[in-house]
């Protein structure tokens, strides 16, 4: 099928959509909204008529009953929960479709609740990525355990320009969102692998902006044996820039330009460990790499403008990423 | 370009009248957008009602900095995303296995073909959300890439990439059907 045929099919789909949506009764929908609003208004008026005193007494009574009910059922709930934990094994607590930009394969991400062999009642999640096989069956292609964590988060894509495969960010939090675990997954050849694996990231917020992962985490302003005051925590922002090699040997990154603030960090990671050069006036200082040497960290020391060059091993192919470092005085402008 | 240019100078004094005006003008568009996200008539209807209740409750806060439709579309998208993240949706989703889901998808498609005769439309609805939404907004509702970028809070080039990849995926799906 060529592109013209696809355009024709899309035009056909547009007509089918019109037909499909024309059957819906929009007047009925509008009337339902008006009825709901009228009902809400009546309810508000009734509450006002009841008067402040009656409402307060009711609220106190309800709270009192709730406290009694909760405190008396805590023991029962705990027992039920203990029994159910084993019953939940085997069924996913969450299921999401994921997409690496490969048109031929379907992938799903499941989170399963699991316990450790010592049966200690912790909330651990097992993340499993399934891939459709040639016969329509599913094979497990990746799995990872997120310890002490019970809240799966939505999947994010780190897209590359053109038709290059995406990377996918999977993550989970604990109940009170004190920390987060996350993995950045992508294909290395035919194998799905984790490029970045982070566990127990305190006060973590993640967002994906134009194919770059922005991670904000809390770290203590000074390290000591005991953290006495949680207010002494600082935000540290790290931008994870992915790159990959194309079939023709070029290096592709998700961005060509990135604007960050002084003090922020940059982490470069990709499908092969390659040397990185920083040209210019030393705004960005290269820090240690991770243990596997697969992630290169840079730290923005000064404000200004600088280029990073990601090089192939033989140095023949170079990818430039331009970085603008803003000073703290510029913060108000952005 | 989108076929209705919003006339921001139109002044409607009473909130209920204003709501009526907005519902007449946008309910179809909002319903369609919610359907693109949720692919369920009843859920889309619920979201649509919630959107206009929120619109009514926030009319006084609407500062006319953007078009009505941009504002309403953003509310719709946020509500759909919240719903997809919500416990009730996950519970519904996690209740079955992958094979159950495939069977359910096939049954839905069959229903589409028999009742609506919309084979290509149902194929587009099978695509992942990130391709389905830009394709639907562009080809069914006539939005430009700039407008879609503004609704989805992504760059225009990203919208173009998604449209391209979406077309490729659709091509693969349709070829498989042949």
C-alpha cells in the first residue's frame, strides 16, 4: 500500500467517523448537563438552609462514627489483606500498552505484586514487558523488580526525530510518594535492555520534554550520619539525553538544543559507550560516569552557551548538542 | 485550518446562557475527542458531561487569554488522562488478561463493521493513543499541527513525527487486513 492509498483510506475513515458520531444525541447530553447543574444548585441551597450549626454537628458526628469504625476494623482488614496478598499473585495490578515506534510489534507492560521468599509483607512490584511473537503469542522480553513500591506510574516515551525507535520510561512510586524507581528501556540490536536504572530516588518528579527526561530529586544539603531537618534538602535537576546509532552509523539524539539552569546536570546515555567532547569555555564540567560507564554526567558550573560533541569510537562520526546555561537571575524570565 | 473561528468579542451575560451557547457549539467536538481517548461511548458521554460542568463552574475564571475551544479541549484532555490513570479504569483494565483484551478488541471491531461499516475508522481506533489522537484530530476534525501541539502540550515537530508514524502504523494494519 502506498502513501496515496493511505490518504484515501484516511478520507474514507473521516466519512466513517462522521457517520459514527452523527448517531449520538447531543441535545440529550446538553439537557443532562443542565439537569445535573440544577440538581447541584438545589443541593447547595439545601445545605445553606440547614444552617452552620446543624452542619457542624453532623460533621462531628460523622467523623466520630468514622473513627470508631476504622479503629475497630483495622485488625480485621489486616487479616484480610494478608490472605489476599497471595491470592493476587499471577494477576497484574496494572496493564499498559507500550510502543517503541516499531510498526511490527505489540508490547505490553504488566505490573505484578510479589512478595520476597521470606514472606515479609512488603509491597514489591514486578514489571514485565511482553512482546507479540510471530504466532500472536506473547514472550517476556524484560522484567525488573521495584522494591517497596506499590503504585505503577504511566509510561512515557522518549522519541527521536524521524523514524528511529523510541525509548520508554517505566516507573513506580511507593504509597506516600516518598521515592520513585524508574527504568529507561530501549532496543540494543534485537534485545530490549535498560539504559538507565534508578531506585529509591527521593522526592522524585519526572517529566519528558521533547524526548529528554527531566528528573528532579531531593538530596540533603550536607551529608551527615543523621538527617535532623528535612527542610535541609535541595532540589537537583538532571536532564537525561538519549542517543542511538542509526543503521548507517550516524549518531541520533532526541534533541539538538537544550536550555538548562546553572547547577543543573546533564546525563548522556545511549546504545554504545562512546567518548564525549566538550568544546568551549568550560561551562559544563564532566563528572564521574556510572559503574558500567554507560552514562556520562555533566554539571553546569557557569551560565553561557556551549556545545557537547558525542563521538563514535573511531572519532569519525560526531553529533553536536548545543546547551544554553541560564544563570539564576534568568529564572524569572522563564 | 479549523472550520470555526472563535469570535471572542461575543459577550454573553448570563453563565447559563453562555454554557448553553458553548454546549451547542462544542458538545460534538468534545464528545468526539473524549471518544478518541477512551473508545467507549458511555465513558465519553460521562467525560463530556463533566467537561461542561467544569466549564460552567469556571466560566468566571476564564480570562479569554485563549480561545474557548483551546480551553475546553484542554479540560477534556486532562479529564480523559485522569480517567485513564484512575483506579477505576486500571481496575477495569487489570481485571482481564492480554488474551481477554485481544478478544474484546476483536469483538469491538466486529461490532463496528456490522453496525457502522467503519473498518478504517476502527483500525485507527486500534492505534496507540499517541498516534490515534493526532491522526483523529488532524484527519477527522481538521486541526492543524500547531493547534494539536497546543492541545497536547508537545512541539509541532513532535506532532508531525506522530502523524507520520501513525500513518505508517495504519498502513501496516491495513496491509495485514488485506
